[in-house]
C-alpha cells in the first residue's frame, strides 16, 4: 500500500510550457513525492477547440501533454491533482509515485528463446 | 563404342604430390595434419587433368610436375586469402612490449573465452545490462516488442518499405516507446 502524505506537495511551475517529452523526462528522474505543475488555468476550457482560447498548435500540444499525464497516471507512475487558486484558475499537478514493483520480465523470455 | 582412356603409371605423381604438399606446409606454416588434405587436393586436381595428357608431347612426370605446381600455387593463394580474412593471431603469440608473455597468459580463467574475442567479460556489467534491458522491456508495451525486434535488424525506412506495417505507424510507435522509456528513467544513449 502506498504511503499517503498529509499535504499535497507544492509543484514547481516550469518556466516554459512543458512538452510531452519534458514531462516524461522529469518523471523518469523524479523521486517519489516530487511534484510539478504542468498547467495552470482551466484545462478543459483551454483544450476545447470550439472556444479557441489558444492557438491551434498550442492547443494540440497542451492536449497531448494532458493526455500523456493521464496515461502516466493510468500506468501507476504518477498521481494527478488539481489545486484551486481562484475563479477558473487551477494548478494541475503531477506527483511522482513510487515505482511499481517490477512485474515478470517481458523481454527475458524472448532473450532466452533467442539464445536457445 | 567409346574408347577407354589409357591412364599412365601414376607412381611418379605420388612422389611429386608428397613433396609439394610438404613444401606448402612449410612455406605457409600450416600444421602437419593439413599435409594429407593438401596431398589429396593436389592429387585430385591432377587426376581431373589426366584426360588432357598426351604421351606424344612429353613424359608424364613433366606433365604432372606442371599440373601440381599450378595447383599448389592456387591452393597457396587461397590459403593466404583465407588467412588474411581472419585475424592472424593465436594464444601463443607474444604480447608486445612484454618479454616472454603470451596472449594466453594475459587472459585469466575467470574471464572466459569472451576475453579472447575482445568482448566485455565483466560479470557485474553484464548483470547491470540485463537489468537495464528488463527495465526497458517492462516499460515498453508487450505489443511493441515484435516491432523492437524487427527494428534491431532493419531501419524504420526498410521496415516501412516491407509493407508489413505502415511507416507512419512505425514512427508513431517509436515516439510512444521513447516517451515510455523516458518516463521509466531510461534515457537515450545518444
């Protein structure tokens, strides 16, 4: 069972908008409990194409970033947390989780089969 | 009815072949057990040329000598070619700069045969490599492992030309695998 922390850590906001690769790179090097703010504002409104709040390129990049964060959460590598800062102003935090215990190796049977 | 070929007495040829095989072994530095093989090759070459021997043009010994000389030259060239294609060294070769020490003496028993081929012999490094591979293998989706195997033998371009997987899908999966590896802490070596 995971250790629960009493407070949500304060995520460090990146100086420039994060990319998918930068988010993955950060998570790969992060210790359990480390947090980063990957977006500030209202995510659902910002990635909505009908509202047109962002340039198309920025909107696609943000949608990819949000999708990647969701995928990392589904893989059990991170928690996703929102912190309300004001009216329609949220911090979207991603918190690194402890690495899951390694499952049975998927590649070793292939290596052994190739060596045989 | 076909005329049966009249073969000459081969006794002089045996002596010539013996001498030529011995000379080749000495000049090429071949082990003694190669001598019988060389003798056999020279004799077979001579036998295949026997039908073209004409007794009216000269003695059989002279004919055999020329045939054996030519065959020996060809075999020697082939042996040199084969040797040049391999790395010409042995465990008994001396180590440069060290008097009386051979290559074999520089390899410990624990390192195994891999050390002789210049391969890494560090057991700890091998274990770490295996763990890295397992970590990477666990990060990659199982469905992508066949693609990884194919990419270890072919470039994405070649794989796409094969037509089994659309090129766009290959690059999409590569991007996805890179991101998954990054998230797992496995960074690119390049």
